[in-house]
């Protein structure tokens, strides 16, 4: 995937200085190079950048501005723009509005945007509505993800975790917003309701390692770790999650990762979680001992 910096280098825009186009001799200027190449080429190039780069490309040059507009309105990114505008038009100011009616209208648009393979899709929607905490938003995004990923698979987990990584990066620290979205998706997938016997995904012994394997596709090990930590806390209870919230367990489940730096970042998240859990448990034991001592003193004083 190309970046805007790479596109600037290819087009020559990275070398433009004030007056350079007017005062250059002995070869074509960067701007003349741009004019000599068809707009379709720049559109195709922008469709292989990220969503953010496609947005800011219009500020690079006149040729990029035209290519950016086409890529965003008619090219690869057109479904993303359409679904962002559609979700933005929801009556968010009305508490408890009829979500299902609005969801039915945009599910097809969301699926088309999801197939563009843009991990910033949910962030683009959230930025347009400016709400990272609304319960309605969690349910809507979970339902839209279920429309696009109606079955649990390794690829589906990887795509969703990689998308939630970018959401987690913007959510205020400590908010369960990201893991709530995952839960809203997970509970909507057919066959995953919490009934007995357990649904196949939870009943299998490898579902947690599969979740960690999905995180390998993320960009940041830190944000991926926060996503996984929140998801485990939601799907498992506090005591059951303890089995996986240790540095040793995460080291085992991420063995073989090609990116050691990303792995170290993810392991660090669970190392801190393990230390916090131990500190909490020590505090709880100390408080329990204190209450027992006070109770013994009270009983002894009564004699």
C-alpha cells in the first residue's frame, strides 16, 4: 500500500519549492510531470493508499485534488463515503430512536464499504457522528459488523480486531466502548447466544489463541492488546479471564509472530494487567484480614 509521502516522491511533488516550477531549467518540473500523466493513474494510486491519505491527497496538488475527488466519490472509497453520510443522517439526537429501520437501509451500503478492506471504516463513521460513548452507536456498529461478517472465522476475527484497533486508539482510556462493539457483533452471529451447551466457538479450546492470532494483523501491538484485554473481560468473567491475562500465557499464544516489536507491545499490555490484578488481589486480601481483625476485636471487647 502506497502512502502520500511515496506518492509525492513518485509525482515529484516532494521536491516542489516556492518558485521552483517557474525557475526550473533543464528538465520537466514536477507539476508538468503531473500534467503529463493521466488522472486515472493518480486515481488508481490513491485507491491503494489508506482512507486517511486519500482524504488529504487533495492538498498535495491540483492533479491529486481531482484524483482524490474521483477516488472518494466514484472509486474504491465511494461506498465508505456513502455509508458514513448515511449513518451521520440518523436521528442521533432522539434517545432510543428506531435503530432497526435505519439499519435496514444502510446494511447493504456498509457491506460494500467493508469489502473495500479499510480498517478505518468504523473510525470514519464515529468521527462523523462525534460520539464514542453512545450505547446506540455500539449496537448499530455491532449490527452492521454482523451484516458484513455473519459467521465467525479466523479471517473475520482478524478483520474485526484490526478495525477495532483503530477505534480503541481514539476511545477515552478505561471506556469499554470497543469491547462492547465486539460483543454486539459476537452475540448477533447465529449460534453464539450464551446458551447451554456452549456455542461451538466458546466450546472449542482454541478460541482464545485464535483471537490472539487475529491480532497479528494489527498495526499496533499496544492497541491490539487493549482490544483483546477488553474482549476477554466481556466474554469471560473475572476469574476465568485470569488464566489468559498473564505474561506467560500471552507469550505462548503469540509465539511465532514475525513482528517481535508488535508482539512485545501486546505482551506489555497483559504484563501490566497481570500486575494490576495481583495488586488488586493483595489489597482485597488485606482488607479481608483487616475486617477479620476488627471483628475479633469487637467480639473480644464484648466479653
